[in-house]
């Protein structure tokens, strides 16, 4: 009987050992972490409650250790909502000058970097035959004028016939028209600058054949510059003429504020974008086709709560900031869940905070909700 009881006891001990071993089996790391976090939160809450009770019971004594922080009192301010896109500088007067008639270049007067005036001759096309024709016609015109004057004097005295007078006049007028045509043709042999500016490129040489449409000289005037950018059609109803833009030139480390002077109504079928343009001030640093980052401001909130974007932390898929709230004669950190409405120039417009809140700007890392802080 005793042996049977002992055997049963051994069996019970073995089973208990097995069950104990199973209950002490290592847990999943994620489970362990979750349990520890839960314990930490509970302990932090208990500590905060006890510290608060001790502070109330002993108002004249410092019983808790507070973390030093820096705060900024929130005040509503103006905030801009914008979209960012790429743009390029364009010149209103950036002209590729070409010839008005075919021929051979006999002289090139323009030099790269040279300042030229409107109407200044940049190059000359061979006009030898035209000049000879002008000289011949001038001699014939002198004779035609002499004959006309004599016939006119005779006709005024009622001598001769009207037909002779009209023939002399028609001959003179015809030669004058032909001379005017040759002079105009001679002018077409001169390649002239249509604007005042600086010669940016010379693409012709003496002896080169040229024809209308072939670029000869590029002349640029930087006194009238503009920025041109393409914006998604999603903002077509938000962006209009007169809206503010900020143009940033990374290579020049320079920002320029301007206003939209043109917002296209046509949407490009391929890119689904439309063009916006704004005038830029004249500057020796700005060149046509220079790239820039363009911020188009489509909405301005006159009174918004704005915080530095690096103050906003993302924890457990929530965006939070910490503020300092007064508790008796001390301050505690309070977690505030916020919604970011927009970001501009490293500042964020947030919902969930109010005017007068003390935003913790230094020392917010590692804070816990309810932790005592020292301002």
C-alpha cells in the first residue's frame, strides 16, 4: 500500500515538474516587449501619482526630480500653404537672329560678349550685284528726271502732247520704285540685331552660305526675365494670377519672391500640367534656362498654430508634441496628439494645440506623459 502511494506521489511530482517547465518556457520577444512596456507605463503612472500626492502633502519641500526643458509659448501667426515644382529662367528678349535673304557671308561684325543696339549690323551678306544694280539705276534715274522736268515745263507752257509728259513721268516713277526695291534688297543683305542686348553666340563665319531660317547670331537681353514652371492640374482651380511664389536658386544660394503674372488655362494632354510664369528682377547672376526650385503659395492662413517641424514626433502611428502644464507649483509634461495640416520652410501648421500652450522645444526627447519638468 505504501509502495503504491509512493509511486503515485512520484508521478504527481513528475507531472508538476513538467507543467512548471512548460509554464516557464521562453516567451516570444514581441510579447516580452509588450509586457515590459505595459509594466513601464503602469509604473510611470504610479510614480507620477505618488509624486503628485507627495508634492501636495509637502508643498514647501521638493520631493521629486524634474527634467530641465525649454518651452515656447504658442501664438497664432500667418502660415502659407504651397506646392513645390521645378522651374527655369526665361528671357523675354532671347533672340536667334537669321538672314532675310540667301547668300555668302562677306563680313562678321559681332563678337561674343559684345553689347549691341537695336538695328546694329551684325554681319553682311554679299551684295555686290545689288550695289551695281543701284548704281546703274541711279544713272538712268538722273536721265529720266531730266526728261521728265523738260516735258513738264513744256506741258506747263501748253507745248507738246500730254502723252509725252505722262510717259516721262511714268518712266521716272518706275525707276524710283525700282531703286527703292534695290535699296530694300540691299538692306536685307545686312543681318541686324532686332533688340538691344549682349551677343551670346555667333554661329556664322566669313565665306559661309546662309539662308533665311538658319541661326546666325544669338542676342540676349537680361533686363526682362521670367521664371516658368509647370504645375499639376490638381491645383488648376487654386492657383491664379497674382499669387505669391518663392523662387530658390540652389547654385546661387539665393531666394526671390515674386507674383504670378500668367497662369495658363490649357492643360497639357501628356504631362497633365499647366504653365505658370512670374517676372524676375534684372540680375547679372540670372541666365536663361537656369533651373530653380519654385514654391507656389496657393493658400495663406492668417491665424494658425505653427510649430517647428522637428518638434513633431511620430509614435505608434500618431504625431505628437509635448507641452508643459502647471500642476500646483510645478510643471508636468503632457503628450498632445496633433494633426499636421501643412509644412512650409521647416514649420508645420498643426491642429490640436491652442494659443498660450507651452511647447517643449528643448528636452522633449525621451519625455513621458505626466513626467515632471523644470522650465
